[in-house]
C-alpha cells in the first residue's frame, strides 16, 4: 500500500481545477499531477502521427510509450517543449474524444500513479478520486455553472490575445461536459466520499483556502 497522501481534485472543463490544484500543491510543498495534460499529449502525438480518433490499438500504443517530462510548469515530449502546443483547442478537443477508450485510459494508469511521491501529491482531472487514486485522503469535486466557466475561459483567452465568442464557448463547454459525463469508461462524476465545491461565486483564493481548510481538518 502506498502511504503517500493524495488530494484528488476532479471536475468539469474550465472549473479552475488546474490553477487551484497547482496552488494547493505549492502551499503544501507537494507534487502536482495534471492528468488532462497526459490525454492532451496522447492527442498531440496522434495528430502528429496521423492516427485516427477511433484507432484504439494505435492510440493505446502511443499512450503506453508516453514518457513526458514535467519540470517547473513546462512539459517536454520526445525532447521538445510542448507546453503551449498541448493547450491548443484542437488538441483539447481530440483529447476529450480519445479519452473515451478504456484501453488507452488503462495504459495511462501507471504513469499517473508514478507521480505519487513523498511528501504528497495533488492530482487534478476527471477520475482522480474514482479510478486513479481511490484511496486519496481528500477528494474534492469542483464545479461551477456553465455560464461562470464560459466567462472565465473567455477572459483567459482574451488575456492571451485570442478573440472568442461566449455563445460558441458555451456550446463547446456543454458538448465537452456531455461527452465527459456520459462516456462509460471513468465518466465525470463525484466519488461517493467527495466533498463538492461550487466555485461559481468564489475567487481562486477562496477555493484554495477552503481545500486547505478541509485538508487541515483531517
Ligand atoms: O482544459 P480541460 O479541463 O477541458 O481539459 P483537461 O483537464 O486538460 O483534459 C483534456 C481532456 O482529457 C478532457 O476533456 C477529458 O475528456 C480528458 N481527461 C480525462 O478523461 N480524464 C482525466 N483524468 C483528465 C482529462
């Protein structure tokens, strides 16, 4: 049994869980796993290699041989810094489509569990609490209304100088929510023992503080 403590933070797209999880990890001096980045890395490799979204065997091979290096907020794959490339919308959309395949998900399990090193791990994703780290000491299901999430993504994109349209963003978020929650393999849903936190009207700082309070109560 692995005694290293884990805080699992799951939730839908654009709920802010990435930023929150990174800040919780920094506050505790723990490691951080961005599990979505792994699905995005497989998607990027698939795009580069021309592998189709339904070629499960080839996608699973790509996932099994994935050896990313995470360092100081950057991610390198096959000797190249791909931090910005995996954030592209087309990569995210393909990640969500290929994440439905159970063999591909299984191929990423050991890689994800390998991040569990002392003194602790904060992991964010969709199935951290339900599948990957079911023994996590604290499980948080972070939600926000679809409108709040679309507003945040709009702000993020415009800060980066990318114009975006709220109506299209709303449509895109709803489609991704639907796909993530309705798939049969590791659907997005709260673990039975997860604490739910709705961040629609909370700042990042308030969400981080609440999670650290829950952690301190344990
Ligand atoms: O930025 P966004 O929250 O949309 O995505 P992400 O966390 O970077 O993950 C990209 C995609 O990978 C998501 O749309 C999910 O479908 C999938 N994913 C997953 O299935 N399981 C995880 N633990 C993490 C991500």
